C-alpha cells in the first residue's frame, strides 16, 4: 500500500488492471488519508478529489458531461454533491442510484494517535503491538482489517461504488438501464447534502425521463451482539425526531423554596420517565428498536444567585420506525402530564411535611403545571393577543447562536416573555434534525418485487460465498437514505411542521419533493466495527471481496427484469 496520498490521475492509473478487491482497498486507503471531518473544509477537498478521480475513468473522459458537481446553496464551506451517470445499453430510463457520504466525525477521540488517525498502515502497526483489547490486536495482526477514521464510515463505501461504476462503464451491455452515483457531504449532522440533492434528482427525472427503481446506500453494517455472524441488509431507514421540552416554573428564594415550581424538578421527572425507557419504544418483531435517549438537559441560569431557576431545557433522540409525528406528540404530552402530576403530588407532600414540622398555617400554594404542544401554545398566545410571528421573527433576526436547537429555545423564551400568563408550563416542540422514516412494504406490488429480487440475490450470494445474510427493515443508524422516500401523509406531517418553530426558516426539509421522488432505499453496506471510535475498522474480505458483487448482481436484476 502507498504511504503517501496519490493524486486522482495517479490513483486511477494505480488501480487500472487490478482486480476488484485490490481496487477497493487502494481507493479506500487513499480516501481515508483525506481528513474530511464534518463542518470543515475537508468535505470540499474530498469532493473535489472524488470528482477529479471519476473524470480520469475512460468512460467519463469520453462523456465529460456525465460527471458534475452541485454546490450547496449559501454554504460557507462551499461544500458540494458529486454526481456521475453511467448510461446502460438500450433506451431504458430505469435507473439505480448508488449513494454514500464523504464526511466523517472528528479525530479527537484518537488522543495520542490523532496525528495518524487517517493513516491506516500506521494504525495497524500500532494496534498490532500496543492494543489493550485482544480483539483489536487480533484484527490488526490478521491483515483482514483496515483501520482509520472513515475506513468503515464510510470511505470504503465510496470506494465500492466507484469500483462498481468503473465496472459498469466498461460493461455497459450488462444493464439496459442506468446507474447514477451520488456522493454527499454533511451526513454526520444536518443532512443538508442529501436534502439539496433531492432537487437535482427531480431535475434529472424531468429532463432525462428517469425512472428511479432503487437507491443503494452502502453505509456501514455491523454485528448487533457479540458473536453475531450475520451480514445485515436493510430495506428501509429509521427516522428521527428531536422532541424538546421547555419548562417554565415559578421562581422562589431558596429560603421559601417550597413555594416555587422548580422547572429542573419537572425536567428531571420527564427525563426519568423517558430516558432509555423501553416501554416507550415501538414493538416490531425482529427489528432493532431503541427507546428515547436524553441528549441535553440544563437550566437557564447564567450565573449564581439564591433564586431557584425560572426555566429549563431538555431534549431527546427519538427514533421512529412506523409511528407518525402525531402519535409521538400524543405520547410525549401524556408522559409530560404524568411527570407534572407526580411533581405536583411530591411538592404537596413535601409542603405538608414542612407544615407539620414547623406548625405553619396552610397558605394553599398550587403546584399545577400546564402541558402544551407547541401548536397548542401558539393558539393560546394568539387568543391572548400575542403577535407570535413578530416575536419569532425578532428572535430570528437578532439571535447570534449557530445552534438550531438553541435558536428554537430562544423563541420559546421570547414567547414566554410575551405571554400575559405566568402559569408554570411545559411546552413540547420538535427541533432539527428531522429524519423521515421509510421501508419497503410488502403490500405495495413494486416494493414487494424489489424485496423478492433482493432475497434471491442474497440467497445466491450466500450459497456462493458462505456468508450469512439477514434481511431486516430498518437500518438502525441515522443515514441519508431517510431523505429519498417518505410514507407520511399531509395530515401526519402537520403534527410535525405545526410543532416545529419556524420550520421553513430553520430546517426546511423538502418533504413534498421527497415524497414526489419516493425512491425505494436499501442499505447493502460495508462491514466493520467501532464506527466513531478510534478503533474504527473495515473488514476487507467481505467489504472488498463480496459486497461489490452483491450490489452488482442486485443492480443487474433490477435493471434487466
């Protein structure tokens, strides 16, 4: 393996004539060497590198208009999507999309190894001699694994797609339809790369009359438990909501603490009710479903004093599989109401204990807390004469925060200041990111046909290679596949959009265009372990040797029915 980075033209000539596994290994190694951490200029650098490499492929030298870039609008880093189009033999408009993301998480977790985080050979040598984990050490000495940030998530995936378009560009007679490759930035946080690509995909559909049959994402798959030998293939993508809770209480001096309503107590009770509570998870047989998990909890005090806090903030990661935003909001409201009732009961009991101890007369304090969805709260404010649009517009204009979640909370704070009522309350809303969920449905004829084709391909590959495949619905990690298809109706989406502060300004997911596009999304992924950890590694025998042929066979069968 090369120890220095090759230029795109050098890389193409280096892999020319190699067999498929060798090609993928060399390309992966070179891509890992480009540090393309999310929200850095590296995302632009690697996009330029990938585009330049594709242009070295003879097919694209002959057809230069079939590789192009799409700049992300108003992006300060000038990030871009990269597209390449291989036109099969014949006049068919049927098209399979290959897509992958080019950004990675950061490298700070490598600690003392940070300087070699993107150098696979150096990491392999280090772990072979110094790894404390026996499994990692064995992987490093075996020669079967490539280490490095992005090795499995997901530079190897890009390499597989690039190698496959080289193959199909040389054997266009193998397919009667077309293959469109799409490489996107910004997957690791906001997904704005793939969201921008939706417009480009619709444009191609209209201009070229393309009929998108399937999209293949080869984001990483891994074992779901120790000793799990399955190579999972997923026919859909898990969705994500970020439910947020704004708690407004009644402040008190600590010398009169029992007279107040402490929003941190409400926040803690909601967190206790929701965080990692499997009773709130969906029940789907055979699928890896997860409960809500807390990502953020804090009060809103900026400095020390002896007044209890006035407001508190809380939000959760909330995976959705088949539930709708309305069903989730109904569940959130019920959970918050239960938590507030428990706080009220608790505070009443504590006050009665205080009165018994001190002999104070009953002052009839009230610890009732109202619970609203954002939509309900806005309606209440409008009825009280508050100009909600003016309040939120002012926040959008004056806020200096770059965090979209904090911006939403700032709007809630401003609305509370404009609220003529000082009644303690919880307001529940959704904030970025939102990932739609989708999956192939056996009740839909065309989707059932894709499932059947996929099962046939996996069965054949299992017999040829000895690999053990398992087909499931929901890719268990967040991915760009969420943005290529959505099943939600207009009515179901209202519960999302109406409970999302300034949706169009803050996080305008193009839901209408996604539903118009409606590309069946399948994850046939690279295999590895420890993504987002410093021991991240991709398993070469499967990823470089088996996976490309699984994708090729599926592509051929879809485009040559």
